[in-house]
């Protein structure tokens, strides 16, 4: 994903996000995570959820369940490093969100992943 095409997402690709992901991988004992950031919250915080749980939830739209049906590392050859790949779900406001596969190891200075 080229985050320079989406300045809102590029702005969210921070060392704090990647540190949170590493800690969540240890806590949940899996690399297969969805990290959620709800920017509509008064104090937005990262939340980690096992991808399999979110993908099987009937509380999310079918299009999102379909997108999350595979681990982030499986959606493209470029993201084949599961220990550094995760799904990132950013809720910008009501009715507007992004859900993208991210690989921390290949994000460069221009925000490319």
C-alpha cells in the first residue's frame, strides 16, 4: 500500500503504532492481528483483536469480514513477512474508515508499504 496516496493513513504510521503491534503480538501470542484505531473517540487508543475473531463476527459488515478472511501477510506477496504484517482498521468518522494490510518492515520514508 502506498500511504502517500492517503495522507490520513500515512500520518497514523508511527513508531507508537508499531511498538503497540509488537507488544500485542506477544500478549496474544500470534502475528495474525487487526489493530483498530477509532479516531472518533475522545482519546483514541490502539486496540488489538485476533483477525480470526473479527473476521467471524456478525457485528461487522460482510465486505469487511471478506477482506479480513486472510491474514495480512497473505494478501500480497510483498507482505509475506507475518511477524511484521497486520491489518490496520482506522475509523476516521461515522461512515468513513480504512482497512489496510500493513507490513512494518517495508514501510519506507515516503510511507510506502
